[in-house]
């Protein structure tokens, strides 16, 4: 199995920054794609950013220029740097892990971390 854990959420003011971390651990599968999704109350879960081990990446138009995604030095770690946060960014952020290279579909999920942007 694959265990996925997110961290780094919190309550911040508009304009602030946060960095979310994701760590996926497994002794059976190769992790080839990691993705950040978010879900606000009453909304569908949406893809924010994703990376594959093959070098492909994707970032949502709504966060381009403000959010960046990167891999950590440790195996299967993944970061989402969020700058210039606004209230529309408030959501539960989930990290997904997959053994495929598909950036949109993930078999393994973390429990999520809450990000709240409010003055």
C-alpha cells in the first residue's frame, strides 16, 4: 500500500504565503506522479498542480504565477509553495500519489490539510 501525508496548512491573512508538504511512503509501488488537489465546501475537488517522474507538470490557470510545485530531496516528497493567497484559495488541500504517469488520476490520497485565508 501507499501512505500519503500532507502538512503545512493553516490560517493566514490575504497576501500571505504557505508551503504545503506531501510525503508518500510505500514498500511495494513506484510513485510516478504526485498531485495537489483542493476542495472547498460545496465544490468539486480540483487539480491545483502535479508532477510526474517523467518530467511532466501541470498547474491550474487559477494559481499560475502564484503557486509553484517542486519535488523534495527525499524520495516521494513534494511541495506546493503558495504565494499571494486570497480567500478563493481557502479549501482542504489533498495530496494524491499514483504509480502511473497520469497527472489527473490518483489511487492513493492523504487525509488533507486545511488552508484558510481570512482577514
